[in-house]
């Protein structure tokens, strides 16, 4: 199960979660791809963290195909 907040401009996940999701997609033959990315993220008052890659994955919601791009940090 994954959670993506569709009200936010960007989504982010950790490398460990991305690897697990890519492995699962490969096992079931579901399309996903790791691509180059460069997005800034800030959590609370901390410094900016820049992503270097993102996971692009198709999901089906209410019989509609939706493509998600989730940055990886």
C-alpha cells in the first residue's frame, strides 16, 4: 500500500521504499521506471534536500489510468 497526497504539488519517498516498490512491480509485471529528477524538499525547519531520481508508476483508480511521479530522497 502507498499513500500519495494528491493535494500536494510534489510527492516524495525514501530510497528503501522506492526499491521495495520497484521490486514488487517487477515481480507482478507492473510498469514502473526510475528516472532522473532534481526537486528540492524541506522538512520542518531543516535544510533543503534535493532528489536525484524519481519513480514513475502507473496506477488504476476508478478504471482510469493515472501516472504518478514520486521523487526519491
